């Protein structure tokens, strides 16, 4: 990690940050905030809309499947070639199929876990190698539903629960190397992923209203609110925090 002391307004100044799922939702909001606070960005997603080239003209944009080992290895090599390594990893790539164990099939189960869990593991594996000798911060994105439970989302919830456990065990394994590993636990966040989940319901607007009401704060969260929590975990302001699951769920779990 860079030895220059970052200012409070640019806490990530000069640091190289890899963000998966960067083209939309929490990943995109995090990319915007990280750029504002001085990070050099590496954005990873399956595809990008044209406007992102103008939004992040200096970022290294990598296209491909986060759950494909060969693709991730190639992307990591490109990052090493350009930056030498990286200091921050945010694993925000996610996918949900809205299936229960009974209504889904094995292929669907594998596809969700491939993105949610395998994609997190593969990038975390590369991050440990990249941060060797320099330290760094890994922030994984979990879900409040992995703790509270939820209907018709078996693979997604199983994957997110595993991600939270992965963050804790990695925190113990790599603390002595100066690598901090934490997870942020969002509630229902107003993102394209959530909109697709509502669209699968018979009455999407009613489903949206029920979800908002489930939070103590009586609303959905914003991706920008989760990004602020990710920034805290990524920056030196959380230098004594590792193995933590930071709740950003509007009081969902309190109820």
C-alpha cells in the first residue's frame, strides 16, 4: 500500500482499487466514490454501457466473467502489468435467479454461486497475491437476507452467507500480512438487481412497498449509502477493523 499519507478528502489517493460488478448498482456507486476520493480504478464487469467510458476515462476496464478462473487470472496479469499490483478489492458482482431449491435446477444453482461465491473467491485469491508485501483491504458484499432468511432465493442467500464466512476466515489468515478483510451487509438496495427481483413478482410495486416497509427506516437503501460504508472499510479510517460484517440495512435485522 502506498506510503504517502492520504488527506481526509482523498483517503484513497494513489491507491489502486479493483471493483467487480462495477457497471451498475453498488459497484458503480463505489467506483464513483472511490474516484472522487483519489483511487486509481480497475473496473470489472460482464459488459459496460457506452457512457461509462466517459464517466471513468482513466480507469482500466476489464470485461469478463468473475467466476471464470482463466479470465480472472488474465485480468490480474493485466493489472500487474499496468500498476504492479493493487491495494483494494471490492467484490460487488452479484446475480440472483429467484429460485427455491424445489423450483430451481442444478445449473441455475451453479450459475448464481459461480458469480456470488466463486467470483469472490477467485478475486480474493488474486488480491492476496497482489497485496503481498504491501498490505491492503478486501471488502466483500454480503446480504442481510443471509442472516434473516428470505423466500425463493436459495442459491443467492447460500452464496452470500458463504461470502460472510469467507471474509472472517480470510481476516484471520492474512492479518499478519497487513491485509484486512471485511464484509458490508446491505439491506434491500434500490439497484437494477433488486428491480429485476421485484419484476419477477405478480405485483412488482406491491413487492417493492413490502420490502421498503420491512426496514425500520421504512424505505429502500441507496447504492451510494452502501458505497460510503465500503469506503470506510477500504480506507485507513478502519485500520483496526478486520473480520467485521458492517450492517447497512436500515434496521431490517433489528426487527
